[in-house]
C-alpha cells in the first residue's frame, strides 16, 4: 500500500513515498526535498556470487540532465558515463553504508539513485544519501541501519544545515557527516582553514540532526519494513582456524607479519600459506577458502599485537611517523615537480600552468559551477604495489583520491586576478604502502611552489588508524598507518591542512561508528603530525613559492580595460582579437569584468599584443603618438593601421614638412611609420600627422 511520510529538515519539507514506484526492487522510495526528486532503490541477488571473498556492493548516482532542464551535449544527446561529481556522491553513499551490511554476506547488492528534478534550494545528494538508507532499511536485505547523513556549511561564523547551492558557493566549510543511532560513521569535508575545535563542533552539530532523521526513518521502517531474508553465510569455519593455529602457532604468525618492509612481509605470508596448503592438501573445502582464512588470521594477529601489546608491524611507536623525504625539480622541462616519500609510500607530482581558457568546463546539475581552473589528478598504477594489471583509466578510487587532494589545496590557491593561470597537478604513485592520497597533498604543495604558484600557505596531509576491542573504551589510535594497518584496522582518518587549520577531511571506517573521544583524538593526532611534516620536512625542502614561474612555463601579462571596450578588442565575429593572436602567436583571454590575460612564451610577442590591446581599448586624444603600418594609399593621403581593425588617415599635406605631389613619392604599402593624432576629421575618422611628430618620439601605447 502506498504511503507518504514527511518531516521538516533545515526549513524545507522532506517527503518519502513508499510503495508508489519501482515495486519490483527489494526496497524503493521516491524522495522529495523541496522540488528535488530522487528515486532510490535497493536490490539484491537471490543467491551469493561464487568465488569471491568480499561483499559485492555497487552504488550508483545517476544525474539526469532533464532534472535541470538541459539536453546533454555531444552527438548522442543522452547521458553518458557518470561525471566526477556523480562518482564522488556514490562514494559518499557507499562509505557509511558498507560497514552496516553483514561481513559474511556475498549476495550482489545495488543501490541506485536517479536524480529526476533539482531544486537549487535542496541538494539532490542529501535526498540520495537518505533515500539509499531508507530503501535498504525497508527492504528484506540484511542491514544494520538506519544511518542518516547531513551537510553543514559555515557562513560568517554561523553553521548552516544542508546549505543550498548558492550558500555552498560562499561557505567556509562543506562538511558531510553520516551517523548511526549512537556514533559518527563517515566524515567528508572541505574547509577554508577551519580550526580543529570548530570542525569538531560542526561534526557533532550534524550528528544531532542525524538523530532526528533516524527517528523519522524508524517510523517508516516500523510501518513499511519487510522481514530480512536469510542468507548463506560465507564465514570461515572455526575448525579451520583451530587447525591453522596447530600448524602455524600465533608466535610464528607474529614473526611473519612483524616487518617494516612490505615485500619481506608478503614473502613471509606466502611461505605460511604454502605451508598450510601442503598440510591441507586432502581437504578441498578448506583449500577453497584458505586465502581468506590466512587473511583473517593475519588480521587477528596484527590487531592483537597493536591493541594488547602496543606493537606495530614495522616496530614504530604508536604516534611515530615513518621516515620522510622531500625534493623538488626532479623532472626537467615541466613547469614544476616535487616528490614526497613516507616509508614505502612515494608520490611525484607534476604541475602544469596554462591560460585560463584551458580551465575545465563542467556539464552537470550544479548551475553555480560551470568550470574550474584547478584540476588535481591522481594515478595509481599496478606496479606501485608490485602487481601486474593493465591500465584502464582512473577508477572510482583514483577519482576520489584526486578530488580529496584538490579539495585540500583549493583554499590556499591565489585568485585568478592574482595569478591568471589554469593549474593542473598530476600525482603519480611510484610506490604505495598506505595513505598515498595524503602524500599526494604534500607533493602537490611543493610542486605548486616549485612552479611559482603563489599559494597562501603550504598544506600537508596525514592519516590516522584505529584498532578497537570489545568495548567503546578499548581502542588505540595509530598515527600514520601503513597499508597493513589500514587493511586490518577499523579506520582510515585522513586530515589535510595548514599550520592554521583544516582544509580537508575524509574518514572511512569498517565498524559501526566512532565515539566522540576517538574523533577528537584522531583530529588532535593529525594536527600534531601535520605540523611536524610541514616544519621538519616540506618547509626545509622549499620554504616559499618561487618568485616567478619556471623557464618553460607560459608567461602571462594581465591588463585591465574598460568592460565597455571588450567588444572593440574582440571585433566583429572575433576578427580583431584573432588578428592580434595570428600576428603575435599569443593566447588571449578576456573576462566580463575587463581583465585581459595575454599568454605566450616570448616576451617581445606578448608586449606587442599588449600594446595592440591597449591602443584598441584607449579613448583617442589629440597629441597621442602611435606606430602603424601603411595599408592603403590614395591620391589625398595614406591610411595607417595602428592596431588590428583600427585605422587613421594621414593627409598628403601632413606627410612631410615640404610639399609633395604624390603620396607614393614618400610612402609605400607596408611601411612602418610613427604618427601623432590630430583628432577626428569631418567624417569621424582618426586624423594623423607625420610631419608634426616630435623628434625622437615613439608610440605611446607601450
């Protein structure tokens, strides 16, 4: 039976329609938030997928262009692959929900969110995040929900709950927090150097709102929820673990994993696995799950070593950072480069500068963001972890890590007026053993400074991990987790920022939430580590941005002209500006505010283009001196082009001090001459004189 439920959420009405559409899905809700409409569905396969050792969850966020009254671009005129924004939204939905499914569940589950209408006052991401939780909760799919998600903005020191698109554009904070009934389960943030205490306050402001939403979801589930279906458990048999411990005692497994070298540790585990394979050669059912069983044995061993013995696999102290190294200019001829190494994690970032015309154009549902001038791309090749796999382009993980680094650095970038360049940084992962995204932030900061980008402050990033016991008070926070501690631990808490505050957070966990003391300790730990990385490593490598861009980077001259003169500079159908570009070989960008950026590699050509733009954009006055070219000769005088599309006439009587009978006796087509403006003639044309130019004078349009 069709039912509708409503609540007030941040001053707008959230309505959930149940059993109205998509009834063949396991669970489906039509979400209305203001005039934003999102269809959220949850569907599960009837049988588990064979041959896998993970939960096969797929989350989709589909942006339909009709939702904002647009027809998609391109030849097909239909939606293509997911945009970066859609992928990032899918990840934000996936991360808090995945830990709430049973760990031994192997049925395929797809959460689909289709954006059908967008109200600029009500973000569709919120409707999709809540819709995924509600559709799963009311379905028969096993799920330990509900969870709820809230976004927080910060404008003029005031927190804004679920800010509108316009408010996001001016907010100092873009924070997304997901919660269960008791704990925070996911944090994602971009911020303009928000102090740690303020960030914690914002996180728990969102957590409070989430509790109101969870109470609303509970009501829906109580009336519409289906009984959860049973499933075939894929848990490892306890008798297998017991047999493994007889063959490989706990002490032997501890020795196998206790190494600061990833390759050594992997070789040790491989030897352990081979030993077990030989022992279980006659037990096919155990051999089929032996890989997962060894993984679980490692996990239990590492967690016990850390939590009970305070021993980390590589021998570090709980708060100790791995060895750090930083260097710049390792790649010749690029505009800027830097490499940052932390243990066996190594990132090289290359910076490329270009005119603003090469900024990325965006075609999505966000009407306030149509382009971006800073792009951060992150690559994770298989060789960085010693594997062989063909490159198929960036996956969701690479896109997510790139977006995190981009978000961390945007607050410290100079404005377009201060630095009129489009900027691209590419982080290449040379080696990976934990938290490459944070290493890419450090490498990118140094690469930008090496390229001469006048960033306001350096940014560093670091990650903390977590191992928990049986109670909320039994836990240990680890500074700078390596890959093994990430795989076997409960949390990956990434924080980036400057000396003065946080610029980005991304928190992933594998348990059912974090208590406030854990969140506060993790944020404090990352601040301490960040300060150390900035002071002791990065700033000793490169203390400040270089004064000028590199030798091989394009140079830019920026002018300010009267916006009313833009049409004159551009010319009819772009004829004037294209002529300047053709003659000088530069690139020219003009904003609606009259900022003109002239980009080139040769200073002489750039100066010439600037001279032409200044002439065209200047109101002509009597007495101004110009240099031009003879483009036409008549009986009564010669026409001088002093800028593309701009001509004036020198009467025959104004060419020489002495009388001449023919213009051709003195001038020929193509001659370069210096003239002085005498005002406009009766026909409104610019009048010039050659004979009245003071001796030694040159063009005033320099």
